[in-house]
C-alpha cells in the first residue's frame, strides 16, 4: 500500500470515529410549556423555543402522491413570472426529472430567474451535465456540499430539504424529491406514498428564507428585493411556523425542539407517519410519558417489508418493544414504500416537511418543516392517515417478541444507525 493510500485510510478512519463518537447530550424539557396546546400562550413559547416567527397561510393544500404534487409543481413553474427557487435532496435522471428540467429551461429562456440547489450526495448519480440545458438557458444550479477532498469536514451534513418557491408567492414543502419512484414506481416497487403541501400567504416568505440560506451557503449570492419577498396576504386562518433546522453543537436542532414540545404537550392523540422510525431516547421517553401519564393515544405508521432500507427498518423495529408494551399502536404499511413525514397532535397541530424520526434528520441534516395550528389542516391530514391505516398491518407486542433470529441479528447495527439514520 502506498504512503498516500495509508494517509487517506487513516484520515478516513479518524473522520468516521469523530462523526460516530462525538458527544451527544440527552435532550430533555426542563418543564412542560405552559398553556393548552391551542392557547396563545403555548404558541408564544413555541415561537421563542424554535427561534422562528408565527406566520399566516392564506391556504394550505394537501397534495397526496406524485400524480398530484408533481402536476401542481409543474403548473406553478409554468406560471412563474419572476423567479423559481428549488432545493432538493433527490433529483434523479428519469421521466419526471426530464419534465422538470424542460419546464425550468422554458421559463429561464422566457427571462424568469431559475435557481436550484441539489444535494451532491443524495443526487450522486446525477451529473452536472444533466443540468447543462438549464445553465445554457440562463438558469443557475449549485451542488450542496460537493464531495471534494477540501470539503471533507462537511461531507456528513447534507441538505435533506425538498422545497420550491415560485415568485415568492406560492411554496411547496414535503418529503418528496424528483424521481420516477414517486410517480410510476419501478419493476420492483410500486409508486411511493408521499405527501407535499402547497402553501400561499405569509408563510411562503419563511420558505423563501430557508432556500436563501443554502443558496448563500452554496453560491455566495445574497438574494433580496421585492421580486423574492413580495408583500403577501395575511388574512389566512391557519397559523404556523416554518422551521428550518441545521446541525449545531451536539446535534440539537429546531426540529428536535419542536417535536419534543408538541409530544410533551399532547393530551389526546399523536399520529405519526414516518419512513424511518429510529427515534432517540429523549423522543421515546416523551412518547412513553404521554401514554403512561396522560393516556395519550399514539399511532405510528412506518414502512413494512417494502421499505427501501431493510436494515434501517429492522433496527427501528428493535425499538418497538417499550412503546408497544406501554400501549402505543404501531402499523406497518404494506402496499409500497411510505415516505410521507407527517405529525398530527390533538387534531389541532400538524407538521409536514422533510424530517424523519431519526438522528440524521434531528441532528445532522439540514431540514425544513411547516408546523401549523389549524384544525382544518389536521383534519385533512388525518383523513389520509386513516386511509393509510387501512392498508397497514398492526404490530402487536406478542408478535414483536417472536420476531425471527435473523432480524434480531441485524439489530446489532442499530447503534450506528440511530446515530446516522
């Protein structure tokens, strides 16, 4: 082995150990936020705790599955007059990616400013050459944290955000990237199940600000002016926060604070849909406290055998025990991979965005979520939840205890995945 190869190997091992063994405090709430979950007092505290600002949305439309959210996004692109800002973890070659590229190129040629940020690891299989028509049309594209030797300290931090803002007036937020697996599926897997929300009103400015953060990080360009931040209507009934989370010391993020505060304050029900269920100890303890002390109904939908990450699923199943024994209801979705990321609390608050119930989302990646105080939106999302529930198989505590030996063997990877997934 050459001297250079030895040095590279040593540096790689050292980096991996630093990433895996860096200290991570156990997070806990000093006390329960004051006021009921639907009170102005609670909203004021949540606003301060997540370091964000309460904003109104004139409308929030729930777009279920690719045939609905892709068409809505492409329609918005086609109507753009000033600018289109798109950030994606996944932008993969395929039919739907070609449709997006063609739509973006057409608008760029018409004089619309087009900017996209694509994660260099999440879209590793997509070359910069794919975006050449957009660049030639006057659009702009940047990789987020490119995989370069001089950028190695940031390789583990990815942008997992999936968002788009058009003309500063309409925004899209959810868990879906741009890939055929969300539209037509593949030979091995049917079309994925996912949720995206279309937002209009004051909250769109919050989404625009989140995009600007990573555009600045990637390009050095600061975007400002009424073209990006037009005056927006504030007469909507839905109130919410746009929560952008990025890693800080020890991995604490605003998303983690948001989830813990909402779970701690729940008094009736907590409904969770997540593709990767690997909650850390603090989140699990909040769930157990909610069940045992306040008799909160907790229902969790997560992928069954059609998960796109079998080892992650098996490691997550290792954590079912205490929750099932306490009375949590865990359901595994059977038809296909379920990739939606939704939290509904007490039929009043809902969270939709890119965050999974795992440590990568809650402590490592850049994420974005829309947390909304709106019984109407919570009711609409609950309709989808109930529909998905009918397609699930419930996991009982007795079934979980009898899981096969081979599955238990894979659970040994759980410690690593709990820190990285």
